[in-house]
């Protein structure tokens, strides 16, 4: 099914398939927020029947998404990440400088949004979630991780097995530059093998949990295990 077909199908359909409703929500929110970016973008978005053409200025092919509208532009010096190493344990706080002295990893991989757009060969830099968990003494025998955003609304999750993969990054740099506010800076998640909704922007909290707690879009019908090409009824090529 195509995105425009989803939207057409939904006209006059009061309730129904959760995934399709979720997709409508995703597209509509991209349009709403994107239209605030600039008048020119609003014009482009308004002409697009799928409503998801709000391009991030100067970021070839990316669309801007935020379920909360504009988010505070937090400077690296003011950034804090709260880590809860096991359920019920006291949390600890990391600064941007703490992240920058952990082993840095660079990976060039695709970005694939579940609504269909793909940006090939994007360079990400940061620390693996694994090394962050190890260095904060997290209990790696627990089931899952829950992520919160300092936008106050968006959440995500990974199983512990997924979280420990080498291609899951707590990212600080995108294409060689500090991640901009639009892209979820100063620190966001990049979950390479999964649809981009797993890559939570404006990362504020990393919490070890005893069960997977489905994230924002997953509560609205998207798959929790969001492998590219093997979930959400899509057949995109996997990200190598
Ligand atoms: N905090 C937060 N993270 C988020 C989202 C969001 O709305 N809020 N949208 C997700 C979705 S659906 C996508 S496609 C990507 C978009 O990232 P971009 O705006 O850098 O292109 O962010 C993901 N992470
Ligand atoms: Mo997305």
C-alpha cells in the first residue's frame, strides 16, 4: 500500500486499522510542524497529497518530525542525560563532555522512515549505547531499555539484546557536524537497523526496565520490533 492510498482509504473511515491510523498521524504531524519551519516549505507540504514533504533545510532528503512542535535548543554545555542503571536504582547524570570522552564510533548507514522516504549513506558519530550502558554500570541482565526525550512527550524502547548491538548509537554528530536542534540535537538515538521512528530525538533519559514499554508511535499502531523490511507491512531493502 502506498502512503497516498492510506490517506484516501481513511477519508470517511471513522475507525479501523491501527497501523493506517498511525501512519495518518505521522504524516499529519510532519505537515503541521513542517509548516512552521518556513512559508516556502508550507507551500511544498500543502501540495503533497501525503503531507510529509516538510524537508529539513540543507539536510538532503530528511523530513522534520516532532510530535510536540518546536523543542528547546539545548547547548552542549547545558545538556544532561539521566541514566537509570536498573529498575528502582538511583539515576546518574552525564554531561555532553562525559559522552565525548567515551570511545567514539562513526558509522555510515541509511535512514529509512516508515512512511517511505529514505536517505542513503548518512554519517553518524557518537558512542554505542552498549558502551554507555557498560560505563554507567547498567544491569545488562534486565529485559529492556526505555528512552525519554526532553521534548516531554516522545518515548521509545529496545530489548536489551537490541540495545547491545554495535549499530545502536547515542549520536552527537550527523554528517560531521554537531546534531542540530531540528535533527534532535545535541544528542539523539540512532537505531540503524530499524525504521527511523526508533531513533528518538532530543534524548533525555535512558532507563533499564524489566519489560519493553512500547514507545509513542508503537502505542499508536506501529511495530515495536521495527526492523527495516521485516515490520510494519513494508518490504524495504534492509539497511546493511
Ligand atoms: N523526540 C522525537 N523523536 C523522534 C520523532 C519525534 O516526533 N519526536 N519522530 C521520529 C520519526 S517518525 C522520524 S522519521 C525521525 C525524523 O528525524 P528527523 O526529524 O531528524 O528527520 O525522528 C524520530 N524521532
Ligand atoms: Mo518516521
